[in-house]
């Protein structure tokens, strides 16, 4: 019972950073698209910083809760922002900018969180502990989200960037991967390590593709404030 209570209290530290991260990520996509000529996200109410406009029942609530209570960490996603790339003023270039806006928003949030760390000394000790834990979670979660989304697999942002950089005929072929992209990611990062473990192979692509780059950026940002 005490362990469950501790889990619930710990979850409270995660809620605000996770909602901020996914809300700013999606709103940034929508705002970038709006500035570049497509108002689809604006008409859908997706430029808002109100989390309820971006919540996906599975990706924002059920999956993070399940991961937290079963594995001790949180990851999630929001409803994708609708973007009509054909409405952008320069579709190929602007598709890249719209895709980069989400991870850029997460990096910006991580930087803001880092700069707020010195403020902790001004707070009462009971509030300071909660605040510092929330800031560290805000920083690392935003960095993980940014790194993950820059994996070069459609429909992730990195896949969109690659599609915008490739010659049109190659980009069209590359875009056909999109319906299977999430299965490729899950299979590579989660299932393949499990399948290879009985053969004595310690294959952990998530360490090299996500955790290590995020931890490097985390250490780099924290070095700013000592």
C-alpha cells in the first residue's frame, strides 16, 4: 500500500512536465504551419496551449500511466496536429520547418527548465524539492521527446525532414513507409532486443538512438548552471 502511495505521489511530479512537453510540441507544429500558409491547425483549435486540445486518450493518458506503474518511467504522445502540406507556400521547404518546430519547442522548454534551476534556492525547502524534481523531469523528458521525434522514420518529425530533403521521386517512395513506421520503431527498439536476448545478444538500439543523445544534451544543459 505504501509503495502504491509513493507511486501516486511520484506520478504527480511527472504530470505537469509531460503535459507541457507534448502540448508545446504539437502547438509549435500548428503555429509553424499557420505562419507558413496553412491554417488547418488553427481552424481545428490546435494552436492553443490548453493541454485538453491536444490530449490523445491512449498516448497521453493510458500509455504513460501503464509505463509509469509497470516500468517506472513515462513516455507518451498527443494527437497529431493536422497539416495540409499542399497549402504551405513552399511545401518541400516548409514541411521541414513545420517538422522541426516540434522538437525545437521541446529543446526550448528544456533550456527554460535549466535556467529555472537556480530559482530553487529562493523557495521553501518542502516546495523546492518538488520543484527541482519537476524541473529535472521537464528537462530530460523534453530532450527525450525531441531526440525520439528526430529519428528518420516517417511519420516522426525526422522522417518528414528526410522527405523534404530527398529528391521528389525518392521522397515519394520513402513516404510509403509511413503506414508501417510506428511498427518499424516498436519492432526495432522494443521487440528485437527481447527476441535476441535468448541468443545471448544484448542489442539495445534505444540506448544509442535515444537515451545516450538525450543524456548528453541533459549533461550539457546542466553544465550551464553547474
